[in-house]
């Protein structure tokens, strides 16, 4: 495996790890925000559940958007490589 291939692999893996971390953090932050608001307003457990639902939905939406963007970028790079290989303009 060449240095360029290792760098490319590390970038790809890093992007997926970042996406997973963002998803997890979004869910956890909204969960604890809802829990804190429940304690403040005495509405236990409704705002905690709402925070969990909102965090999950927002996290998944962001995850899907990022994955779609990465897919489009990978397709574009593949097309450019094919153009370079075949010598097309």
C-alpha cells in the first residue's frame, strides 16, 4: 500500500468516525438538555424524552446529509479518475 493510499484510507475512515461521533454527541447533548429542563420545570420525563427524540432526529438527518455529500464527492472523484485514465476532456 502506497503512502497516498494510506492517506486516502485514513481520511475516509476519519470522516466516518467523525460522522458517528457527531451523531452520538447530538443525541447525548439533547438528552441531557431535556433532563436538565425537566428538573428545572418539574416535567419529568417528558422534556428528556423530547430531547432524546429531537437529538436522534437531528443527528440522523445530519448523518444522512453528510453521507450523501460524501457519496457525491466520491462519485465526482471517480469520474475525474476515469477521465484521466481514458484521456477524455
